[in-house]
C-alpha cells in the first residue's frame, strides 16, 4: 500500500479531531478524501505528511512509518496544503529552483524547465508569483509538490476558488499525474470526485463513514427512485394504490416515486398504467448522486 492508516487518533487538548480511523490507498489510485468542514480531513492529511504528529495509531507511506522528523518519508511525499503557501515576491522560475535546491536535486535547471512545461507555466515563468491568477498559483503549488518526483501526492482542496475553466485545467493535470503516482485529495466539489477519482473515503466528525467506489456507494442505498410521466393527469391518491410506494413528489411534468421494496418499481408503475388505461410517456430510474449520498452520510 502507498498509504496505510491504522487506528489513528489526533487530539487537540481534550477534543478528538480524528477518532480511531483506518484506511489505505493503493499504489496508482486517485482517492478522494471527503467530509464537511471540521470533519478531520486536513488534520489527517497533515499527519500522513508528517506535518503534525498523531496522538496514537499509525500512518505509513510506502511502508515507512510517518514521523514529524523523518526526512525519508518527506522525500517520497508531495504536499499541497489547503492554503497554498508561496513566496509571492519570487519569480515562478526562481521559486521552482529554490524548491529544487531544498530537495538537494543535482539537475535543478533541467528539472525546473520540465516542471514548468508539465504544469503549463511556460508563459508565466518570468512573472512574480504575486502577479499570477489563482489558477496559475495552484499550478505553481502542484509543481512544487511534484518537482522532487514523489511517489505519493497529497492535495488539500487543490481547486478551491478556481473559475470553471481553471477547474477543468487543474482536474486534467491531476488526472495526468495520477497515471503514474498515488494521489489523495480533499475537495468539496462532487463533480470533481466523479470526474477523476477511483475511490471515495468520507469522514464525518472524525470518523470514517464510507470507503468505496462512488458508484458502489450509490448502489448501496435500498431506496429506488423513479420518474414517471403519463399522458393524462393522475392524482396522488390514485398513485398511492401502488402498495410499494414509500414517497411521492409531484414535478412540473410528472412524478418522482420512491420505494424501499426489492421489486422493480418500474414494473409496478407499468402495471398500474395498464390497469388504469394510461400511456407512459417517460419512465426512468433516477440514480442517487454522490452529492446526495454525501449529505445523507454527513448530516447531523
């Protein structure tokens, strides 16, 4: 495993920010680490990167125990914090060279040139970082996180505050990086998770509440939701004759119908239409979105 967390606790005073969590990230995976504000995402990421110590439990990266003073683990981890810390008065190329020298790289000039090209900063490389847009600053942050060619990349809110065009560009960059590295990222943008992540880990109030592929998590729900539109007006009382229905909601053009029964709700609706001489214009199963799932798992 590239990342392995076992029975991790982190206390701030008497308050537990992370409570006995365990999960792992396989080599080559892009895993989304999701949770509401204050759930323990950033704390967990800081422990994994060695930025802060755990109160108890273990975290390992590529088999090596994470320790605040361990330079060995830091050499194989790339980290972009939520608030991208950059030297705004430095030029892009100058800053990248500065970071490369911190890692004691021998081919600084070539590596800086390669990174600038890889993250699309060629046009901006001779500008001061403070003069860059938020999107380009994020590119600089990602570049400094991967300049030493780490095996594991930890990204905390990498697309926060970006416009739609910048979002697409950074997502594509992360997807490309994920083909050759293990990536763990936190975000509040569910479309981002569905677009680039292999797996989802959801934390709430310091505890893991879900860990699986997004599609598998959605399918775990025992609620069927179907949208139906008939050729004639149908009342709520009529539809309630379908015994499997647990919830009805009228829309502008039809009905959203829910059932917790195992029988296919679409068959029951089709049978109802036939018995009442109705023509079904639309009948489709509504898939539960990751956003709905997230809300259900993290609501108070």
